[in-house]
C-alpha cells in the first residue's frame, strides 16, 4: 500500500505540475490578448476620429453653397486658392505655444513631436468654421476628431497666419480730430 500511495502521490504531483504549466501558458496568452485588444481599441479610436474628420470635410466641401455657409468663403475653388497662398508663404508652420511666443509664428524648420493630425486644408477649414459659425472649441474638436488643446493651438496659429496674410487688405479709416 505504501508503494501504491507513493505512485499516486507522484501522479498527483505530475498533474499539479502540468496544471501549473497550463496556467502559465494561459496567463501568457491572456496578457498577449490584452495587448492585442489594446492595439485594436486604439486603431478603432483613430478610425473613428478619421471618419468624423472626413465626414465634416465632405459636408463643408460638398459644394460652393456649403463652403460659404460653413466657412464664409464663397466657393470651394476660392478656399483652395486661399490654401495655396498660405502654403506659398508658410511651407512649414510653427504652431502657437502661448502668448509669450505669439510673435514667433513664421516658418518652422525642424518640427519635433508627434505628426500633425490634420492637413493644412483641414486646419484652415476648422479655423474658418469656428470664425463663421461660432462653434465651441469642444464641438470643433469632436467634429475633427482631435483634442481641445490641439484645436486651440491650431485655431490660434491659423488666426495669426490669416491676419498676416490679409494685413494688406485691411484698411482702417482715418482718425478725425
């Protein structure tokens, strides 16, 4: 009986060791699945942002009437022309970083940090839409699938760019003394 008991004890130990190995493998697989799930969720979030941005741009640029309604620019062609003027004067934009650096708007030669989330065209449309319609920062950030901070920085930058480009067009009346 002692031999039988010893054999059964060895079998039980082997079963425990096998179960521990299975638990380790399953734990490893669960960790791998969690990483995969996180990557898929992140990709899905980016796709949602891209869909929102694309949908907004499609509505605004659908026709000249919508372009005028949402941006105040009379036609899609004129919006494209304005964009070309901006690109000509600012092939690289240095984005606004607060009032202390407000005058340092010109060209950025070596951009660091994450890639821009919006194209110049999308940034221009966002800015013109906010000016024309008065939509809030959070609403425009939702429509373009970006953070409120990115929306604010983009808006501040483009306001300054548009002010510089349109400066020769602005005429102030003479003061009467």
